[in-house]
C-alpha cells in the first residue's frame, strides 16, 4: 500500500474491511487480534483518516433495499467539468462522484430514502447544469460488496447474498444512517450512537446484529480510499450484452480475479447500450488490462462490445443517504 509500510497498519486496513465487531468495545477485539492496545488502534485509524487513506469506519447497505440509489452520468463539456462537478457534489444524496475517460465523463451515485428522492435530485442537476443525466438504475447485483484485499487477493472477497427484508424495522433507519456516516472513533462507539438517537446501547447493538445477519448491512468495517493506497488504475468496464446472456455471464464475471464490482443496469436506447458493469481496481493500467484480457478470453465474452472507462479524478466519496432528515442535520 502506498505510504503504509507498517505491517500492523496494513493488517488493520486490510483485515477489518468487513466483519467489524458488533459489541460494546469493538476496538478491544481488533487490538487483541493485532497485538496492540485499543488506544493505538483508534490512533492509527484516526491518522489514516486524516491522511485520506480511509473515509470512515462504517457500513454499506445492500443496494435498493432500505433506500434507493442509481448510477448516473453526464457528458460535461471540457470547459465546464469543474463547474458541473461542483453542482453534482453539492446535491443531497450524491455520495460518489468521479471523472472518467469518456464522452460521458462525470459519473456519480445518487442515493436517497426512496426512488422519488433520487429522481428529484437528478431533475435538480439537469435543471442547474442544463445537461442531460443518464439514470442507469440497478437491475441485478452480482457482486456489490465494495471491498477487496489491499494485498491483491486472487479472487473477489464476497459475492451477492440474499437479503432478508423481513428483519428491517423502520426505526432502524436512523441507526443505518449513523453507520453509513461512520462510527465515532471512541472506545465505545455504539453507546455514542445510542445517546445521539435517544436509544440504549443494547438496543442499538441488537438491531445492528440483526441487520448484519439479514445482509441488509452488506459490509461493516474500514472503508478505504483505493487511489490513496496506490490502486490508481481503476476502470469501470461496461459490456453490451442482452439481458438473457447476462444471467450466465454476470455471475461468471463477478467470480473473476481482479473484478471488484459487478452488476446489471438499465440501458438508454440510442445513447447508452451497455447493460453489464464491472469494476477493476489495479495499481497500473497494465495490470488492469491484464484482468480485462482474461475476461475477454472467456467464451461468454467472445466478440462482446465493451468499453473501459478509467477514472482520473475523485470528486466525492461519502456514505449513502438513508434517512433524509438525519442527513440534513449532519451534512
């Protein structure tokens, strides 16, 4: 990892991207695993956050379950990129925003408590920029774990799991918003969340554990910034495949070494024909193209039209909006 030579810090960032302890003093458990004091764990995480290598210690939720989201794109003229990116980043619910190498060059994720909120955000962006927004909402996820081994694991760490929405209660929404914003880096983070929400620590822990078991919380742990840690050749590769072919090709693609995200999205007829999306995070373009070449060699991808869109700049990377009222209070 760039700038991370200490093996303990490396293990902290790599081994705790998921399965974060849901117990009163979670950093004690991590400290015992690393052979250091819990105060040092907190200090190391704080330092990595200040240096921009991690965004938070928190949660990601299964897409379009307790909230709504979409991937969107704008074709911003060269002279308006900064202006348009600033308009996008200022919107409530935009939690990721990247510049990519394509005519459709500004890509961002819009989140909100429901689909109406997402559509309203897109409408505001179109009105304020005067540019069309492609609304490429999710059809099927194959791997949306959003984490991977910084040591360069040979295969994806997680695949799509069945979500049990019967476990969700509406009063869980503020808890999930707090977790996506990020745990406070204090010895007992859950009691601080409970105090802020007017709840008890046992109640908060019980609900988080239930949401983890139900896969509503898809990942709880350290959220890293890939580019800051040396993974700067990041490409979103899109594939022009019919829905029926993706049924077989999607899960296959998700299992390939080097593929860190994989899902199917809607098309925009006459403008954007690509249905299947995959992310490659690599240290160099050479490494990224090596992953892409291995995928293209698979029989299911022979002759399939594709396009790699390398990201060149990150404008925004935060947690998703789940509870709109709480987001406004903490923004």
